[in-house]
């Protein structure tokens, strides 16, 4: 049996992290981080197959900043990123950003539809494996 893909879940909402982890662990190995600094540490120790990021953690655009950093880094550029956030907060954050919109593979709203989340994750992992 092949090793399950690894997902890094980054969100400052501990309750949501545990709920998402419980759902995702049915199919994937899940690592967690509660802010950008923890995420950078986790990624430096082990490269995940996919990253799910909240937008607003320690500060308004932390998730976008992390996504941009990961996409610019040669080691992490190929890792698919899903932005997970509340609809109203997402648009508020986007409108306040003075920099270019960050290119990520998918956006999902909180709370996520778990079936849609699995579908999105599976699709991104399959696409990555075919490259």
C-alpha cells in the first residue's frame, strides 16, 4: 500500500483545525500549524503534498503572505495551495491588500463543505502527481 499524501493545515481556529483534521485524516496524513511562523517551520522540516491556509491569522493577510512566499520559493512552488476563509472576510482582506492577488490553486469558504473539500484536495493531488 502506498503512503498517504500529506496535507499541511494552517489555521488559528483550533476547533476548526481539529474538525478538519478529523475529516481529512480519513484519507490523508495531516500536519497542522496555527500561524505562519509554525507553518514555515513545519514546511522546512517536511514538504507537504498540499497546503490548506486560512487568510487571517496573526494579521489580516498572513495566509496570502504565506501563499506568496511558498509560491516564490523553488522548493515549495509546486505544492498546491487551497485558501480557506469566510466569504465576507475574504473579500474584505482582498480589498485591503495593496499588492497583486496571490495565485493559488483553489479558494474555499468556511465552514467548508467536507465533500467539496475532499473533491478539491483529491483533484489537486491527482493533478500534481501527473506533472
